[in-house]
């Protein structure tokens, strides 16, 4: 099983076969004893409804479709993140964390029956189309999302590269919906981006927690240490988890461990003892010990909150920005024999001080709302692009000679548009002085 911080049950039905218990012999006729609830009553009712639908429903429906629908409904009634995955849906979920897939580039959740954008992924069609955290997706190609499960929404939004999908969106600050047409593309799975802010100070942005996130993080840290060595070495890091929707639990643990020398990172607790586990940091030669500021916002969810919570509770970093999303549950991805799968919430996770952030989120040490850039700067909140990454792939087309890029000017322009990043740099530079004054 692949454990994931996110959302056919083996259902045995004895159709037509029920076991009923009559009144106990010799009981008082006036006050019959109360019978224990019959555990087969629910299955009997299910069997009756299944039979009635098969016989009288206006259209012919197969028993397999009916049972699959029943299983989906059962799981959707539990919480927003538990769901049944068809074989295609299960394959799509595996691709999300390990391979290339095609879509628009958004992380979504089901909130109060509405399909809500948790965050648009940077450098994707959805990001460029202006989708924002908190947007509600009302329909996909004209079909209302209220008629669909969360996984069905995901399947309909994805599609072949170059194809178009029509989404009707209600922005959180709008009074009327907007229809947008987005051309699907390959969704980049590079999860770590790095940029030098000043000599010795680096901005590390994590966009998701996929299978290579920890490896990419260590590569970025090594490159930063090498580049900063002539200027006295690495002095501080701004770890940016804004709009990071989460991903794999083990990657969240390993990323946290890169900045911690010991102590608890996160613990998970469920109904059964075998779901309880405590993850701790280990001292490593690669541990990063420089001052840190972590940026979060309402789009920081799941694995992002594990990292922020661990670094906050261990007083390893200053948390800055806005309260996070508040997804404090753990899902197991359980493959089934026919290629389908089950995503089932099995536990809640707890930060090192024992707090659950489920539906609460991580409250930053210093709350600083993001100041929206001017209208003409709307699409430039995050300027890092694929072409800025080390070892990025070329598209095969001949390039025109480019002028030398003024990296310093680029960073200054970025910070001028991003007040949270600007404040993060100021604070990480001042942390050593603040600690001296406190001591």
C-alpha cells in the first residue's frame, strides 16, 4: 500500500439470503425483551433496493454498475477524501505522483458538496488561466459537478494533450460565474525550485510532494551551498510552501528531516493500533542548520502542513503568511485485484506538540496577508518557469541568441510584487540577531 497525505471496498453481499431471528421462546408476551440489532438488516435492505432497481428502473443498468455506484456513495458519505477508484482512476492517481500526465494543473477538494480549487499548480494551463485557491468549479463541459464524484471530476478535467476543456468557475470574490476554456498540457512534476535572493540567502519553493521531492530538495541545497561558498556560505533559507497541495507522507517526513537533527516530525493515529506511528528526525551529515522562514497560505495543505507544523513546533523555523488549509487526515491507497483501488482515510496526523490541525490549519507565527499585485502584474506573482530550472529539457527548436539575464534585477522585481517573500527575506536575515536578544 502507498500511504498518502490527501482522499472496491471488499463488500461481501449474500444477495437474497438473510438470517432473521424471531422472538425468544418463553418470553413475557406483555414486555418482550429487546432484541440486539440485526447486523444483516442493512444488507437485506440493500439487497431489496438492488433488486427493485434492476427490475423497475427506467433504463437497463447492470448489477456491477449499481454495486460500484453503491460503493462510491458509501465512501463519499464518510469524508471528502475517501473514494473508490476505477482501474483508470487508480492509474491516474499513480501517474500524479510518479509519471507524466495531461490535464490543466489544479488540486481540488470536495467541500460542502462543491468542487473547490485547493491550489493551481504553477506553470500549468490552470495557473495561466487565472484559477485561484478557493474557486468553485460549477461545471465541466456543461455537466454540473454536483452530479459527479470528486474522482469523476478529476477524470473529466484530464485528457489528451492539446485538447480543450470548458470549466465554469465561481471565484471566491465574484458574484457571478465565469466560463474559461483551457487547453490541456503535460503537467510538470518538478517539485522544487530555487532562486538566490541575496548572497547566502535562498528561496526554495516546493510545489508538491511527489516521489522525487526530497531528492530534488537535496540537489537544490547542494547547488545553493556551492554557489554561496565564495560569499561565506549559506546563511538563510526562505522555504515557500504556499499553494502546495501536499502529496506523499514519506516525502513530507524526509523534507522535514533535512532541516531537523532529532525529535518528532509527525505522528499518526487511527482506530487500529497498526495505523499508529511516530516519525522522528535523524541526525545526518546533510542536515541544514541555517536560519529558516517558512511561507504558508490557504493553499498549503496536507504534507505542506506536516512540514510547517514540525518546523514550527520544534522551533526550527518562523512560520509566516496566512493560515493553512487544514487537511489533517491520512489516506491509504489500497490496490484491488481487478486493477481498481480504494483511497481510504485511516488516521489523523498530529504535529510534534500533539495538535491535530484537521479543519483548523497551521496558524503562522507572523500573519501577513498577501497583497495582490497591480492588475498588469497579476500573472507574475511567481516568476520561476521551467526555463529557469537547472538541467531543464530543451524543446528541440533553435534558440535565438539571448541577452545575458540580470538575475539580481529579476529577484528584485519578484520581491517588489510579493510582500510575503519580501518579509520572509527580511525576517530570515534578522533571526540570528533576534535570538541573541532573546538569550
